[in-house]
C-alpha cells in the first residue's frame, strides 16, 4: 500500500534568525544556537566554538559532530563583522 512521504516540519524560527545571514550556515546549526539561548550574532564574539558545542551536547543527547564546524564559521563571522 502506498503511503505518502511525511513532510518535514519547517523550522521558521531558525530560518528567520539572524544566524541565517552567516554564509553557508545550516538551519540545524541555527536551531542549535537558538536552543542555547543565543539570539544575535554578536553574542558569539569571543566564545570558543568547542565550548558552545559542549553546551549543546549537555542539552541534546544526539548531537551531529558536523555542527561544530558551523559554530566555528559563526564565531569567525561574528568576530569579523565589526571590521
């Protein structure tokens, strides 16, 4: 019997977040930053991406290790934003 594919829920909050202005940012990484209570890009300034990733692992049991790369991109972007 044919069953239609379930449509993935779209995370509009993450899609509309400031983090999506960061080039190459994935929606999942933006969602993770929102879950960690970050609201703006400037809040990532001076933060260690590894520490952010460790904080994420405390609140999520299954954490994609690739998200760390996106945290590095986001922190780098935040630090270069004022230049």
